C-alpha cells in the first residue's frame, strides 16, 4: 500500500454495529453507529523497546529497597539530557546545572508540600513518582498514547491508595497528594484533568472523566482562606464527568449519572440521571433498558 510504513502490519478492517434508541423526551428514534476503539499497530522494533523500558521500570519499582528518588533522577535524565548522564555537573554552565537539578524530585517543591495536613511519610514515598509522571508528560514521550497510558499505569499503582485494573490516564492529569486516590476498574481520565485529592477522591468502576474537568475535595472559608474543609468526593460506578465540568468538594455523584459539559456539581446527584448547568440540576433520566455495548479495549492491561 502506497505510503505505508514497511514495519507496520496491514490495518485491521473497520466495522460498525448500528444501534437504534429512542430519546425519552422527544420520542424520536436516533441511529447511532457503534464505534469501538480500534487496535493501532506499532512497528515491532518500537514496541519491543517500549516493552523493555516499561518492564525495567516496573521491576525496579518492585525491587525491595528501591530508591525512588534515584530512579526518578536517572529516568528523567535519560529522557531529557542523555548526553549529560554521568557527567560532573560542576564543569557545566550554571544554567545546565539548574536544568539537571530538575531531574531529581528532591530538588523541587510542589504545591501540595505547602499544605499543612500533608502526610510527610506518604508524600516522601509518592513525590518522585508524581514528579516523574509530570515531567514525562512534558517530554517528547508524553503525547504517545500507547506508551503514556502504560507508563502512567505503572506509576498509578504505586501512587494511589488503590488502583484497579485497566486504569487509563491521558497526558497532563494532575493530582494533589496522589496517595488519597481510590480508583476502581476500567477508569478513564482524559487530558488536562485536575484531581484534587486533598481530602480524598474515590472513583468507582467504569468512571470516565473528560478533558479539562476538575474534581475537588477541599474548600476554603469565604472570609479566612486558611480555614480549609476537606470532605471526600465520591464518583460512584459508571459515572461520566464531561468536558470542562467541575465537581466540588464533598459531592457524591451517584451511580451511572452524568455531569454535563461546563456544569458545576455542588450537591449530590440522582442515580442514572443527567445533570447540567451552574449549579448542576437534573434534566433527564437515562434509559433503563440500555446496556453498555461489548468491545475490548486495545489498551487494557493485557493488551
């Protein structure tokens, strides 16, 4: 095929499963094609290198006595400044020395470190992994979906209080503490999402959070901002938070409900209901006779 990469296999044929459903408010029947995620082939040589690198990272993190700060420094140096690995920094220009210092999480401070209630022991354990995650995303590697999702999954299992199977995070997802995250199975977090787990965030199975959404678990007094309330925020199984939506601290988003684009959820939602607006209010009941369509995720744990 003209223009095809010589190392890539021929793409699998695409297929569509048409579905019909009736809009509950209008009674109209709408045709919607079924578009499962397709498998995207990679050159075998690239896939082999990715597998080797990720396997080495996973094994090193599993090793008893692993120095996570040293590992972070080595991984980031190899990504950003491989030509300076092992060099004596004293012989480098001062700007280069400053840049190299950023490869070590011990040399940087992050906003959560200034929060009074930070658990120093837990933070020391997760900080180099959070820094490695954030710096990976800023590197040329960060936009690679295949590599990025698998890389972040390895770190999430060591950062979160709990991380279920098939966790998927796209680039530029940010946490506060990280160690206050509880995540179920088959959770998807899209680009540029803020997960402020200062008071704790629990995401049930099959939760999906769309681009630029914000989930909070702390709030400030309206007069004295140093008075901080940190109630946990819960998104139950099957919840969808859509584009640019915000969920405020202490809110429980009920099972199978949806928060619409740009909405602000500041109170608990009703199950299987769509909520929109500022503040979010219920506008539609989701159909009870609909089930999730079958389909295998090509980026699943065993993918």
